[in-house]
């Protein structure tokens, strides 16, 4: 059982997952951000591997990706940084990246490293479920790494059941049809979507992401799921000259 499974076994609500892009604002900040987020008792940390052509990320995360790539961040460097501090980390870490990165690095080696460096799960938004089933399901199981699937308002009930059967950690509810970080007002249509998911997947851990930017929106995510994922808003709040303080103050503003 990895740390992600232990978390959801022991905690049912108010789960706060914070996303940041590896290598933003600096390479050195990765270690400090991880340790500070753990210190302020964030429940899950999602690390984004910077990518030049993201499909779901909005302008804020896109910009952080560009800066991180300019700083020289890559997958091997990220693993080496995590390796330096893994003995101090006890909060579940998940990695978000794209299929091309996973494939190019070498799928077996990627998952092997995830297990070795203590990574609990992966989010690969453009990896089709049927490809996962055919090629990777057993590989993920071998290395005890969870694959985290995204569900949207377009996901029909039949597919929801399939994803529910496949998941061994939590499902990621995409709270908005827009890209990440877009300022939105939660509509009744979205609320109905959240209610539908909550009813169908009553006992399955779920987190809502995309568009969660403040305390009220986090509370709303906790009402319809086990918690929320915040990315763009957190990245905006990072002050590289006052890294630890800016992180601590931001988390206080959410909880």
C-alpha cells in the first residue's frame, strides 16, 4: 500500500492537494517547496513535469513550464532532487506529465524510479484508458504506482463505472471545461455534475481540480468530493525571494 492509499484510508474529507511545476521559479526551489508544503500539512503534493506543449494547462502553468524548462528541469533531474530528500518526505507525492514524456523516458524505467523515489501516483491526461489497460495496467501494479484518471462532465455513467473499477487511489474530477487557472464562476450545471459523480461514485475517493483558487472554492470541492486540487493560484502566490513564507501564508488562506 503506497502513501496515497494510506491517506484515503485514514482521511475522508478536507484533503488539500497542491500542484506546482518542477523547476519553477528555480531548480533549487523544488526541494524547498516540497519540504515547506509538507511542513504546513498539505495532504498530497502534485508535481508537474514541465512540458513545451501542454494540452490542459492555462497561461499561468504554461509560463511556469517555460521558465522551468529554461532553468534546465527534466525528469532525471526531478528524480535526483526527490532522491535527495525522500527520507524526509512522508506526504504522498504524485507526478503529472504527458504520455510523450512517459514513453520517451521509458515506461518501465519511469515506474521503477517512481517506486524507488517514493512516488505514489501518476496523472497522464493524454494516455487513453484502453492503452493503459492493454500496455500498462500490470506494470503500474508491479511497481505499486496508482494511475489517476480524470473525469469530466462529458464522462458518461458507463465510463464512470469502468474508471471506478480501474482506480486504486482516487479519481480526479475536472471541475471546469476550461483549461487550468481560468477564473470561473461555479455554475448550477457544474454543481449538478458534482452531485451526479458523488451519487454514482459514493464510496470512491475523489478530488476536484481546475478552477479551485480560494478558500470558498476549496470548501465547495470538499462538499462534493473528498477535497480539492489547487495549482495555478498557488503558483501565482509563490514569491521566490520569500519562498517558505509565501507558501505558508497561501496555505493559511485556504484552510
